[in-house]
C-alpha cells in the first residue's frame, strides 16, 4: 500500500512525504522541497506508526539556518533525532551527498561535520564504479553493530534495476574514481573453468588453497561456485566439487 500524507509546515515550506506499507510496517520516505522541523517529523511518525524514517537529503532537513560544519550544531541535531528514534522505536536513515573535496576519506567528504559520521551506527558509501557506467557500488565504511558486510553492486539501466550482489571493490576505489584492480568474482570463475579443463572433480580443500594464493575469499569462491552451477559431494571424509558440467567461457 502507498499513500501521501499531508503535514502542515509552520514555515509554509512544502515537502513530500511518501508512506509505504510493507509487511505490517510503515516506512516514511521524505523528499524535501524546503526544510523541516522536528515537530512535523514526530507528527508523521505518530500518524503512521512508522518503523523506518528516511531523510533525503539530510542537508535539506537542516535548512539554511544551521551550519553543517559546526560540530555543536550538528551534534545537537543528531541528538534530537536519536531521541526521536528511541522514543518511537523507529530506525532513522540519513542520506547525504558527498562533497567534491579531494582525498579518499569518506568521513570528511560527507554531510559536513564529522559528528554526522560519528553518531551513526552504520555508514554505507554508494558511488559509481569507474569503467562500468551502469554499475553502482555499496561499500560499508562503518559498523558498530556487527562485522563489516561485503561490498555489493547493482546495475541501473533503461530497463530498470538489477541487483548484482557481492563485488570486489574498496571505498578508496569508489571515492578516488579508480577502476577495481580485479573483479575477484570473475577471477574465481576463471580459475574454476581452468580447473574444469583438466579435472572432472577436485577436492574442495585444493580449490580453497588455490583461491587463497590468488587472494580470493571463501565467500567470493562460493559465489562463483553458485554462479557456475557447481555441486559438491562427499566421498569418505572429504568434499569434492564436480566440475564436469562447468561450461567454458
């Protein structure tokens, strides 16, 4: 279900508030035309019982009266949002745009004060992949709640959105506009195809050892295995990968 709710702005400056109802929970997505005050945010959450609030972009939420580069002002704003999230048990996602400053430190190229980065429990960097005009990378650059997630990629074309999944790229490569040195998934698939040329079945430990020599992670290797439709079977106490059905590139 989808609907638009109307919340009167004290300032008279309009904004669009889209509410999505997914599996029993409301998600509020706010696209700003002007700026917004906290009372209206709280009103929107109370009206819908939302469990996710997305502010896009955070720069517009701040308005013209707040200096994003002043730590004390940024800290005060993020504290208010944190209290709002805790009060209503609502996750808050802040979307900000990178500035054009040089260097590869994402924390200093984001939304102004470093406090925005510091207060977040998880930070994701989304950017173009050099040499791949249709691909975008999603790289986690901070995570206080769990282990770091593997970088992901998705494709945007005239036909729509396509999720690619795991992708070997670093935050430095995204920020610096540097083409990834090697697409590890493609490298893993190539390695398995080469093995298939000479062996119909190979012990999994041997395959993992070869992958390690090429700095290919086990996760990436497992993804390559899945992409190529390779099945594993146990013989005695050892596992083997059947490569007889792997097609040449």
